[in-house]
C-alpha cells in the first residue's frame, strides 16, 4: 500500500538545478529572454521576460512623449480658460470697489 499522507508545503517538489558541463556555453545567456521558475499551490510556472534592447525602447519613448504633450496641452488649455475667469473676477472686484467708493460720497 502506498503512503498517502499529505505533503506539507515545505516538503513540496522543488526543481532540480541544471548542471552545465565545463566548456559548454550556458544556453540561457545566449537566448533573448530570461526565465524564472515559480512554484505555488497551483503547480510549477515559468515566467519569461524578454531583454529590452535599444530598438525596443523606442515605442516606450514615443508613448511617453505623446502622454507628455497631451498633458502639456491639457494644462495649457486649462490655464488659457482660467485667464479670462480671473480677469473677470478682478474686473468685478475693481468695479465693486469703485461703486462702493461712489456710494459713500
């Protein structure tokens, strides 16, 4: 009969290290991605992350530039809308001050 006791989490399966003989290149270093093994309750998962080169950064730089320009246009537009409102408030305060001074006479 097979021993069917539950396996505690600290005694779960662990991946065995890969032994690379001397003189053989490490195939992980020559590939264009990096891999990591993650063990959780659902099992073993591999996470692959690609190395970012100079040409891969161009779309991110363009996206950052587009977002920056959009924010600049938004804030400039808000400032240009706010200028007449502030002007009207100042003009109203000046007119109210003149009317108050005129009514005191």
